[in-house]
């Protein structure tokens, strides 16, 4: 294996793990972890409306956190990751699924199921890969209403949307 091939594989793995961290950070509502995924001057565009300007990710995060905190739960997954590295720069496309369930109201819950792609531009600065810009492309949206009593008895009590989630202790158990 050549050094170029090895460097490319390591770059792809670092970026892939950073994309996975994004899901964890968003679902645990961990703003510190979320901000670590972007460079401080990193921008984003989560709008599907043409002409909406990009914004600094750190400015997007506060209203996003407030909105996500209003849901009973949410879960993000990333799949089909394609990464094209070029030295200390890279571009990636990653498919996502995001499920957000409302707090029960009048005996009903709505699950908002989003599917789409993250188109990210990356750079490696000071030895760390992070996002310079993200464009979100929404491919589908499905709302689903169901009776809140369907959740009775579901094993959801262990999951937390903060650092009290058991995954923090679990991952910290290995030095």
C-alpha cells in the first residue's frame, strides 16, 4: 500500500467518524461536541429555498438546539458516505435519516421523518478535519401521526438527550 493510499484511507475514516459524531452530538443536544465538528468560521445552509444565504454554523446552532429541545426525542443516522479527499481538503456526500417525535398532545404524537443528504466541504487545520461548509439537500419528508399510548411500555427510559446518556460513560470507560 502506498503512502498516498494510506493517507486517503485515514482521511476518509477521520471524516466518517466526524460525520457519526454529528449525529451523536445532535441527538444528545451536545452543543460543545456539535461545534467541534465545524471550523469556527464554518458555514451552513439547511434551507431548501433557493436564494437563502449561508450562515455561520455557530449562529444556526442556538435556534436549532432550541427547536430540537422541544421534541420528545430524535434520532439521526448517516449512511452512503462518499468522500473525495485532496490533500488538506475534501468533499463529501452523506445520506441522512432524521426522526423527530413531538411531545404527546391531545393523545397523539407526530413523527417527522426527514431524508436527505449532507454535502460538506472539509479542511484539515492544525491536524484536525472539520467542516468548512454544509449544504443540506432534502430528498423526502413524511409526517406520521400515531396515538401516544402506543409508546406505553416502550423501553425508552434509558435514553437521555444530554451528557447523562449512558453512552458518555460507556465510551469514557476505554482510555
